[in-house]
C-alpha cells in the first residue's frame, strides 16, 4: 500500500485546510518545491498535489509551481484541483504529472469525463469527494445530489479501476478514516481506492490493512506536517 504525502498549493504556498474551508488555512511552507524534495528524500514513492486555487476557480493558479515540482523530483506525481478540460489534462501531463485527477466534471460534464477516461487511460484518476454521502464539487464549495456509491458504480462502468476517495468531514481533522464509507464502496464496486482524509496515527493506518489490495494507497497531510506521524513510520506499517 502506498503512503502518499499531500502537497496542497494555494497562492504558491504549501497549506492545509480544515474540512476544505479556505477560511481555516494553516501555512506549512513558502517553498513547495523544497517540501516535495524533502518527502522524496524521506522515501515517498508518490506525491499527491492539489491546486486549491484551481479547485475553487476552475482554472490552474499554480501551474508554474507544479511544473517546478515536476522538474525537481523523480517520483510520480498525481494532481487534482480545477482539472475540467482536455487542455488542462494535457498541460498537467506536460508538467511531468503521471496521473491527473478529475472530479467536478465527472458530475457536471460526464460525457467529457468519460472521453478523458477513454483517451488517457490510466493517466486519469477520478476523485470522489463526499460530504454526508453526497458528492461535492468545485473545491468542495457545492454539494451535488449524486450519491457517492452511485457515482462510483457509474465510473466503474466507464472502465475506471481506481479512485481517490475523500471524506470531507474527516479532512484535516485527524479523526481517523471513514471506514464505513470505504466499506460501502468496496462492497458495491470492484474499484481500488486511495483513501484520503482523517489519518492521524499508525493505528489509523493499521485499520486499513484488512482491506488488502482494495486499498491501493493512503494520502496523508496534516498528520505529517504537524509531526504527529513521520513518513518513515507510516511507510513501515505496510512493509
């Protein structure tokens, strides 16, 4: 299972938000490139980048920073936040991003999303961000009427094999992952899941081990930046 450090970008800085609220921001670094290098040096096998400005506005606001990270590290990058067109996907890949995460357009423009899945194959990941069992869009600022499991079943029919699942109410809280929601997705689809939101301890990571290869990875943010959990210790749980 991959342990994937998160680098959330806002106005060129490395930040964390509490439950996605832009008014509840903590800045963890003014040099995200150096942060990326540090995670690579500590043994990370992949990094999870989020363009928060892009997520809120629909247009990339941190392209130069993402490109610089792509040039400086040698491990794969996955990027989400404001990816709502073919051009945005192509630009991200040109920056060195291995996997591009789409979310809002899966709900609002399913025809386009399905074309991207078909055209870019495994370079596309679908991000499902949930609040109270419903899918949230546009940087979590709006809730849709689509249920999480319903969307998971639809994209599985498109040929999607893997998703990033985030429980918004857990994100940034360090209250542990949402196992009930995870189990529902696993029981009703064959998708592999990268879990995001709420991880705070080695015990939280151990709680994911019984799901075996259905949980492909886990994204960790605040717990790493607040030194509540170290990356080597987190990775050791799955060795």
